[in-house]
C-alpha cells in the first residue's frame, strides 16, 4: 500500500489561497468512487494477510476477501460493533485481535472515550499518523484555519484524548501555531493566553468556548469579542450545528463559527463545515467509505438531500487498527449534496447518537434536539436542560421529564406559564409529551471540555 511523504511546512504555506487543502475535496463523485474502490480492494488484500480479527469475522459470515471489490459488495459483510472492538481489546491487550500491524511498527496510541469500562485503545503506525494529520488538516482548512494562523487549543490536551495531542499534530502539520494550553489548564489560563497571543482561531467544545466568553470580563476586564478572534471551530459535542448556540458563540466572540465531526476509531476529524455554514462536508473520501443505514428498515439508503440515518464507516489505507463497516452510532441528516464552495462530499448535520435516542410513546427523541429547542427559548430559559430518564432502557410510555433552567432574573412566580410554553414548543417541534420542571439558573454545573451529559437516570430533588 502506498502512502505519501511527510508534509513540509513550506508546502503548507502555498495552500493559503487555495480553495481546498486536497483536490479530492472537489473531485467528481464518479472519480471518487473509482479511487475508493481501488483502495477498498487494496485494504481487503491487506486484511486478508494481516488481520486475524477480520479473517475470523469474514469466515463466520461466509465471505471471501476477494469477493469485496465494489462499494455495493460491502453489504455482503456483517457490521463491526463497538462491543466487538472492546471484546477484541480484552482478548489481546493492549490493541486487540483487530491489530493488523506488527507491534514493532506501532509508534503512537490513542484512547477513545466511553461511558462504561476502559477506553478503546487505538494503535497507529507512522503511515497511520500521517494519514490522521492529513485528514485533520483538510477539516481545519475547510473550517477556515489557514497556514500561519495562531490557534488557541481549548480542547482537553490529555494525551489519550483525540482532541488533544492529535489535534495539535494536525494543526502543526498544516503549518499553524498551536497555543497548547488546553481546557485542562482552566478558563483563566486559556483567556490570559488568548489575550497574550491574540490567536485568529479557537478550537474547542461549543459549550466550553461559550463558557470562556462568559468568563472573559471577570478574568480580563474585557469582552471576548475584543480579543481579535476571527474563527471559532467547535466539535466533540452537540451544539455547533444548533442555530441558537451558534449565534450565541458568534455574538460572544465576534467571530464566525464552524463545526467538525470525527472520532478516534477512524481518525481525529473527517467531516468539516465550510464558510457557507450549511452542514459538514465529508472531505476525506479517499480514506473512508461512508454508508448510510436506515436503523428502522436496516437498509443502506442513498446519500440524498433530506435522508436520515446512522453512518457506517470502512477505513481505507489503515494499517494498525483498521475497521470495516463500523457502526458509528452517529445519527445524521443529509442537508445537501451540493455547495457553493464546490466540495463534492455530502453535507450533514449530526442530530444525535443512536445509543442516546429515547423513544417516548413511539416517537424517536434525541437529547440534542431537546437542547436545541430549549436554547432557542433564551432568555425565557438559560439554554440549559437535563432529561430524567428514570425508566429501564431507552423507551417510555409516559411523559419525558425535562428539567430546564430559568433565564437569569426570571421570576419563579411565572413558572406555570413558562412550563406550559416549553411543553407546547417541545410537542410542536419534536412530537412528544414532556413534563417540564423549572429550576434556578446555574443549577447545573457549567459544561467543561468533555461531552455534556444531557440525560440523568435520577433526580431525587424533584417534587
């Protein structure tokens, strides 16, 4: 399998005025498909020789590696589930039975976050790390970052977290200067670094960059919008694609806000929003094949405007920890298949995760969608809410309890009217019945760099 040379900073400087970081982003889809299928066949040959995990999995399914020659052929194969990856890791630690490169070739490891048990440890060869850097550079370039920019790093810089060192490596690869404070350093250190270095860009989780803006007057004696930031790039949690939250971020920083999406199993980030701010493009089609699964029918559906489903990923050119037909759990809507920026990858919004989805009297409800409605009701609300899922599994036949913070200065005497207003708005927008409880502003802990926990299993203080 062939891989490119390590990128050089002087090469990055030449890209400042380019439309795309890499030509694949604007390549006609017929040619993209040819490249994907050529690389798919090479990946199958590699796995046939090197992956015990997929040798056993394909044999059990009765499929030969040589049978997989086109994108449609992938549908002959079973899915790879996160639980299988965890079982593989337990069987042969630290990188699992699905490690497909010699230990002597592993030069880096990362850990994916998880809500239960140990993280998933992901191995990378030198070629894998360079692939990650390239994918990350394409995303940040689409997001508005340019070589030579100074970028304030507001994700966690914990080494195992993909938003930490790998983001820094990707930014350095594309010729920017990463300001490596990280959310772990706290809001005060980040804001002082922002005032000292005057970065053009900030990268971080949407709720945390909002938190930084709110703290700026207290820490620096000035508004965040006075710090000279022009571009805010957000990811890692819902929010960047929610119009009300995006508007708050842009107003607070006086900057344009774009979002990105990725995950440790395939890379750092592989979907990125362009200046049009109308959905995230797949900008790494030569490294990843993405299928769209309708979870209800179990069918693979076309990438058409308005389509919704779960994304299924197959890595191309991956050596150490490859995955085939990996169920991401990310539930998305296809916003469009064309864009004024001329990128040919489809544009999406991530509306939630299939493992977070709640079914309320037969209606599919994503916590992030509820959060979107509550945020749109600022200043009546504080834009902060929690769901009490005090029932087994993900299904309830009763009303869904939603706790909402009042807007600052809102009189508790008006709670009855506000409760009815929110319940009606949720019913109209998301077609489910909510039982809303109002609490004081700042009842819940301010969000940090990790994903916001929208769902609580119990909340004993409720009347």
